[in-house]
C-alpha cells in the first residue's frame, strides 16, 4: 500500500465533531467492524514487519530527561505493565524506545542494503 502524501492530523474531539457534522470521508462503520488482526496486517503492510528480536533491545533507564505527556493506553496494556510492580511507566518507555530503535535500524538497513 502506497504511503499517503497528504496527512491531516486531528484530535479525537475534532474527529467526533467532524463525524457529527458529516465532514469526514472515512467509512467509520467499516473501520469499527474491522477485526484487530486485519488492522495489524494493514499496519504491517504500511510500515513493514518489526525486525526479529526487536524486543531484546529494551533497556531500562532514561537516556535523556523524560517529557511529561498524556497518553491513552488500552486498559489491558496498562494492567499488564502495572501488574509487574512499580516503575511501569519506565518499562512502557523502554518498550517504546526499543521499538523506535528497531525501526531506526530497519530504516538504515533499507537505505544501505548489503
């Protein structure tokens, strides 16, 4: 699937307002019916699969000062991290950092094929 060249960003509130006013061309009914496996397949198609073993590069600790941010997480994801004890925010950050590093390595590999 080709990358879209014109990306429009909107908050959840803005999208809700657009939907109420009929100002969106998205097929929200179809999106809400799409199985999670299909969502993940499409994401992999758009972004590519994660490199094998990306999760092994997770490092605990902050390389630079953290920025405060509000983020909405699935309840089950948050429960899983919290169930492992104190420091769940640090662990979430470490997993996200490992993901970013894996993507960066994959991009470098794609730019510099062997």
